[in-house]
C-alpha cells in the first residue's frame, strides 16, 4: 500500500494555537495602522507645504507691487487740479507715481486698500492733455491685488516717530514720509486646528 507523503502529519501537529493567532492579528493590525498613520502624515505634510508655497507666492507678489509703486510716490505744492497729494491711513493709501520707469510723464493715481480679506488696487492714468491729480472719493473700479489677506497695516515715519496716518493736502510745505512700514498677513485657513499663515513686514523708503 502506497503512502501519501504530502499529507503525513504526526499526532503532535495540531495547527496554530490561539495565542499565536492573536499575536499574528495584533502584528498585522499594528502594521496596517502604522502604514495609514505614516501615509496620512505624509499627505498632510505635502498639502501643508503646497499651501505655504501659495501663501509665500501671494505675499511676495503683493508686497513687491506695493513697494515698487509707493517708493516712487510724488507730491507738489501747486493749487487746484495740478496738486499732487499723498494720503494714507492704517488700511489704505493714495498717491501719484509713474506707472513704469521707462515712460517719463506716464503718471497714475494709485489707491490701495484692504477690505473683506482682500487687498484692492485702483489705478487711474493721468492724461497729459488734461491733467487732473485730484483723488476720487473712495476707490471706484478697484481690482483685486491679493486674496486671503488676514491683516494689512500701514505706518508712516516722519523722521522721529511712526504715525498711523499722513495727508499732504493741508500741509503748507508738503513732504512725504521718510519711510513706510507695510505689514501683511496671509492666511489660507486651518489644518488640524492650526492656522496656516505667514507674515511679512517691510520698510519702504519713498520719494525722489
């Protein structure tokens, strides 16, 4: 009689014990949860880095735009429509500056302000044939310069102290502030209960 060697087993071969099954289940469960945890953290970290890059891109674009324009602000002491003024408060500023360095006499009235978590910019070209340097009331036709702006704050330095406002309209001898500090905080919401935001403070020297 032939013996089937494939299915031979001793009387002592009784399979896995309950303890061995429990240990194997625990190890498998632990490995699964660890893998899920690592994957989740990796995805969150990648998402956070993407958001931080978006914030950095936004904050650099907005701050550089403001710096490039406001650093060339102009004023004069003329009367009427030819008067160039500089006006600013904590969350807005109005000034006249060249639109580009390449075009002499190509002047623009700029208005920059913060509203509803957005920084808005108004740009009105001045016609050389009929110059009118007076500012409009408000900021009609303003366009979005930056979004998700949690905070926007301006300060003006007169050479001695920092001020919250500046207005050359009623100055006998109009002068620009020596420096302007801009503070911008960009926030893209929360991740795992923590605010994802970045802040920039920049000191700008203005005037010619």
